[in-house]
C-alpha cells in the first residue's frame, strides 16, 4: 500500500510541472505543424552571428564577444574578451553532443563546461532529434509548443506563429523547471538578444547581437 501511494505521488509530481505550464494548450494537428528544423534561429544555411555577451557563473562574470558559425555538420561557438583573449571554443553537433576545443582555466571545470555546453546546444538545436515530438497549441490560436525528450529531461519549444521561429525554450527536470531560454527579435529574421535563466544554478547568460563593426543591432 505504501509503495502504491508513493508511485501515485511520484506520477503527480512528474506530470504537475508540464500541466501547470501548459494547461492552456491543446494537442495540435501534427500535419499542420511547422518543420521542426526551420524553427531554429541557427540553421546550417544561416550566416555567422556576433553577440556582445555576459556570462555569470556563481560569483564570476565573463564578458566579451561570442561568435556562432554554422559548419557543414556542426556549429562552432567562440567566446573571446574584447581584448581578444580566448575564453572558450566549442563545437556542437545535431545529436546534442559537443566538443571542447579550448576553455580558460578559470572556467574549465566539468560541472561548468557540461552545463554551459548543454545550454548552448539547446540554443542551436532546439528540438530533440529523436522523432518523438508532440505539438500543442495555445488556445485562441496562440503560440505552438513542441514537446520533446532528450534523455536528461523534457524540453518545450514555444513557436511564434507569425515568424515560425522559437520565442522561448523551457527545459524541465524531474520535478521542476531547470532552464529558460528567451529569444527576442524585432524583425523576425535573426535573434536580437537571447537570455538564459537557470532556476537551480547560479549560471545566467545574456547575448545581444552586433553587426560586424561591433554595433548593437537592436535593444
């Protein structure tokens, strides 16, 4: 009896997070759903992006310039200070894995690099590549939500129906939200800024897009 009650409680806890977040959504017609790969801001056919960047990790702050460059089968992200000192250089792949080509000693701890790598991987490759995505739509013809699993939790990608791009990505763990990534864009063709917020870690990231001369695209 005790095991039965425990199992019921566990099921309620596991379902409570998504239920509270998406109780205003209903299952959407999959045939009319957007192409999952086209929802990302960083497809293979996009150009290089430059961001003014600030990363807060516990009591440390790293600021500088972050470059996102699509390659043939991966994306390369380079983060340097404005004086040209390299902070990290990582390469990301569609299946969710990544390779660290370089990391500054002050940041080069496995717990930090794993979290940072997973965050940036979600920024680039939003929907889990396992073919089990579920699409929901906000009532009154609002945003679409694409739910997918990646083996480490559930992710929800909220799609702006006008632009067809992701406005927000929510990553949940077993019992609660773990990470929120918000994409802001005035023109709808590229992200003007991206904000990462962790709920259980002191790790936050703020990216503001620049043109190649270093001018902020939009506030």
